C-alpha cells in the first residue's frame, strides 16, 4: 500500500468513528499516525524535504516576502504583474506560470518581495504537478495570498488549505500553548490551566504512545486545544504564517446565475478575505493595506543630530526583531558597537520629548531614532 493509500484509509476510518469517551484513545492514535504518514509524504527518500528544485528558489530581497498560492488561472500572475511592474506571463491556459517569478512592491516605504508561483492542484503534496515545490516556497514566506476565483471559491479554498496544512503550514494561527516535556520516568502527567473541551487524557496518552513517548509532562494552556495541536507540538516542524484570501475576478461582473446569493454571502464571511479584480484593478488598494497590516512591519526613521528626521526612507524591521540593536545592525554592523545611547521618539518612548534608551529597547512602527556615538 502506498503512503497516499494509507492516509486515505486512516482518514476514512476517522470519518466513520464517532468521537466519545470510548473512542478517544483510538482517535488520538489515528491522528498521530496520520501526521507521521503526512511527514513521510513531504520528505521523500533522498528528497531533502521535497522543496527547492531548479528555478524555484529565488534570491530573497526586501524585508518580507508574500507568496501567491492558488489553482491555475485564478489570476495570480495578472495581480503580481500589475502590483510590481514585473512581467509574469498571463494567459487563459492553465499552468502558464512554471516557476517562481519574483518582483518587488514598495508599501509605505518598505520594499516587499512578491513571489508569483505556479498554480497547484489537489494532491499537490502527494507530488502531483509541481505542487510540492510551490508549497515548499510558500513555507518560507512571511505572508501567503491564497488567490481564489470568485466563481469557485469555497471548494478551492478548502483544498488549498488542505494542501498547505499537509505540508506543515498553519494559516492565521499562533503556535499552540501546549508543552510536551519528555522525562525519564513517571509516565504521562497531564496538567491543564484551561478546561479541556476538545481533547481528553486518553487522546493525549494515545498520541504520546504513538510517538513512543512513555514519560512526559504535558501542559495544556491553550484554550480549546485539540489533538492536532498536541500532534503539531510533538512533530515540531510546523510554520505559522498569516494568510489573506484574495477573491479575484470582479464579482459585480459575474453573471448572476453563475453564483448563488448564498454563495456570495458565504464568500463575504471568509475571515481575512478581500474581494478584488486584478484585471480591472478593483479594490487592490484595500488588499495592499491588508497586506501591510498582516506583515506587521516596523518602520523606523533616523534622525541625524541637529536635523529633522528622514521620513523618506525608513529602516524596516520585523516585529519581534525590532530592538535598537536590530535597527543599528540593519544599517551597518559597526554602529551598535559605536553607540553610546539612543534617543527614541514615538510610541515606544515613555515621553514625547524623547527617551534615552539602550540597545535592547524595543522599537515600534514609526518611531524616530537618534544614535549618539561614543
Ligand atoms: N474577468 C477577469 N479575468 C481575469 C482577472 N484576473 C485575471 N483574469 C484572466 O484569467 C486568466 C488567467 O490569469 P493568470 O494571471 O495567468 O492566472 P494564474 O493564476 O497566474 O494562472 P497559472 O499561472 O496558470 O497558475 C487570464 O486570461 C486573465 O486575463 C479578473 O480580475 N477578471
Ligand atoms: Mg501565473
């Protein structure tokens, strides 16, 4: 039996097993088995993770990258070309784009790299089409645009999410607050600071046992934690990436019988979605704003001594890597060493007249910084 068949078998069994006290151990086991098989699938023998491939890895420029993922002919390249001014082939024929096409768009002074990717199809991470390489690139992006055709959005959305999740990508999610700490003896000890609403002790024990973890402290702090959360923590190689659902192809131009009112209704309820038309350039400004918010970048303006701040070219940093030290090293690696102190104005400063700070001070978006040298 192939791995894909084994996965199918487990999925079928899970679908017909009702969750209750008597079945939870069994279900936990199945979930862990499934995760292990999926891992096998995306790391084929000698395949080095299934990523890369000629032309797929492009040089990374700018502070952040956005990858476009979608079925063929949904309009990814149309959007990318217009957004960045870089040519990426557009045509009505499926699979027009064959490799990663990079471009850059400047948003609020920050250069953002856009990666136009080939269309994927269902079964991408079983190695169908170039899906595996495409998803491997998506895994390294700071934001994913899931581009959907408004005429068939919901089914497509589900299968693309399935493909990305099968590859260890978690969309619009934070790492679960679950800790599994292995130890030498004592069995599995479970503690929870929140009520266990979606998982019980049997399920947790089954998962641990499936991973041959016989002794461990398992701490659940995540509200409504699921078996999948526990599996994700044990598997460990998950990436947590924000995603925006781009509903392309102007809905007001769609023949009304092509899509039902109920469907339109559901469409607008998709969280983190933006309806646009890339060909007639409708609502793209809103999309760019949403992209900016999702990237959560920190712009810092430098202020030379005795001069006004330079608002024309901010130093752009990432949230979580935005200390004064990060700021210094993104200008020049020597600056941090030469710094005596910094003065900061803006939301991270305690007072409006400016605050004297050291290298570990965390900067916020639109702060102004003056570096005083030794
Ligand atoms: N009506 C309409 N057509 C669009 C829109 N955006 C793109 N198209 C058309 O859809 C077709 C496919 O566009 P592409 O940009 O090549 O699609 P893609 O997603 O890059 O396709 P692949 O590279 O094959 O994955 C082209 O004929 C476009 O002109 C839109 O907003 N409205
Ligand atoms: Mg394309």
